[in-house]
C-alpha cells in the first residue's frame, strides 16, 4: 500500500501549465510543442536550476527524497529522458543540447488529444493495476536500476573498485530506444551490451618480431599467460604466449624472453566491467600500458599507467571513446584511439624504439575497430548511402549515416560523458 506514482505525461503537462520551472515552457498557443533545458552537468556554467525538471520528476516518481537520498543529476536526466522516449504520442522535434548559449530540446505531441489525458489518482493505492500500468512501472524500475553513471577511477592508474555496469540490459526482451533514428532499438547498445560479441585480437611481439596473433571471444575476459597455462581456476580465458625458442634465433634474447614469461604467473588479466576495460597482473612481472595506434604503440611519451598487482585498474573507458567518435564524424578531430599496448617485464619504451623491448602485446577490441571503420567509410564527415554493421557472430545490419549518428548520440547521453575526459 502506498502512493501511486504519477504518469509522466499528465505530470509534465501540469508542470508546463504552471510555468514554475526555469526554461520549461510551451512553445506557441497550440501547446503541442514545448522546450526542456538540456545542459550537460559538467559544464562550468551549470546551475541547479538547469536540472529542475529532472529533479522534480525524480521526486514525483519516488526515485529521490530530498534530505535523504544523495543527489544524482545524471541519473535524474537519464530516467526523465527514458520516460519520454517510451511515449509513442511524443517525439523529439529538435535537439539543441549542444548549443553553447542555450542548450535545450524541443518535444512535440503527435496526437492532439494527448493533453486531455486525465491526472492519475494519487490517493492511496487499492492494490489493483491494469496490465499496461504494471508493465510501465516494471520497465521504469528496471531502467532506473541500471547503473549507467560515469564512475570509474578519475586517474586511470588507480583502481576501479565499483566499475559501472555500462549498457547492460536487465531483460533482453526490453528494447533500448534510439530516438529519431527510425529504429525501434539501438543496435549499438545491443552490440556493446552483449559480452558474447566482445571479440579481442591479441598480437604478441618478441623484440619487435610478431610471434603470435589470435582473435578470440572472451565473455569473461582473457588472461595472457607464459608457456605454462597458469592457474586454470582463475577467471578469464588463458591465452598462451608462444615459446620464444620456436621463433627467435638469438639464444640470449630467447633466455631473457623466457624469463619474462615465467614471471607472468597467473597471467595478465583483461576484462570488461561495465563501460570500462580493466586489467590486473596476477604474477610478479611488472606490466605497463598505454592507448596507441594499431600499428605503433605510443612511444613518444610516458605510459598511461602500470597495471596494478593487488587490485584491478581501469585501462580504457568507453565514454570518451564514443564522444570522440561523434566529434570525429563531425570533422572536428582525429579518429579516437582504441588499441591497448602492454609492455611486459620492462619499463615502457619511452626513450628507445619499442622493438627493443622483449615482450610487447597489442590487444584490439574488435567491435571498437568496426565502429571506427564505419565512421571512416566515405570520409568521417561525409558518410553516404548506408553502412553495414556486422561484428563477429552478430547479425548484419544496415544503417543510414543519420541512424548511425543518432545511435552514437544515444550512447553518449546514456554515459553522460564529454569528449576529452580520459
């Protein structure tokens, strides 16, 4: 027994009619179009008033109790947007959320009779609900429970104690809407949520000579191990680096490489945790990492970090990658980097050619490579016709450039990240 949560549309209409929230207003006498302030929470000029409508809905829906719960602006905005996106009588007419002076969105009702929806009865619940109400309440609760907040370590060399669960739907039967794309659900969100589609290309180099390359599906992550498979009770699929004696002719170099591999112990573990890729070394061998080009590691500067031994550490964040990919398509910067390079057993090759290092390992998340390749087809800022999304064992799907961009923007909003955060 308790107070029934109000429906989003009657509640929103009442807020628009009152005109008490800053920037929330009807547009025109017909009252079929309205505007909502949509400022990013990380902007320097962001004020509490900019998020008034999101907080008001969080309070009305019971998701936030002032003085009791911790304020959570990204979650308030996400839940509000999700509630509107699920309404067939409402559509996003114009998106000005990137406007530097007045970021906002304009929605419009596609059914003129929608404003006649009666206010719900907010008296004590009598325990009876119709099917559609129950389904909406269940869906909204599931969406509100999804942890899509940024999170993760502010310094990527620090541990990610509670990595966020990025794009993981609690029910595969519930579609994730992609507004204004002409699609019933966002295929990119499905792709990134499905761990079975996370395929990694692993390439190993001994003194600059490629000695190994394998592409594997690793739903539970992978572990790079030495000539021995290591502890098979540890999580992650073990990937054995080859015996150097089979590919190297220099006896002294072979011995040094073998010594490095023997110190890997349980291995170098890499796995996905929400919107992060995390790594941890399970042996005595020190490992340094950096994000670089596919052909060359970033040797001109220091490593991005050292893989920790006693705790997990974030090494790649999908949030900045998605927003950088959007700006790349718009023609304002180079394509985002997504290749992980690991220097095993020695310091990072900052002051000498990387080919002098005994063991270097490159790991490429294949789905990220495909996303960048799609953006490059026909030029990042001038995609033409359709682009084909086909990653590993996923079903092929053709997207128009507008659909592809809309899906990327939908992902970026869910993550509430801005470019350049990493």
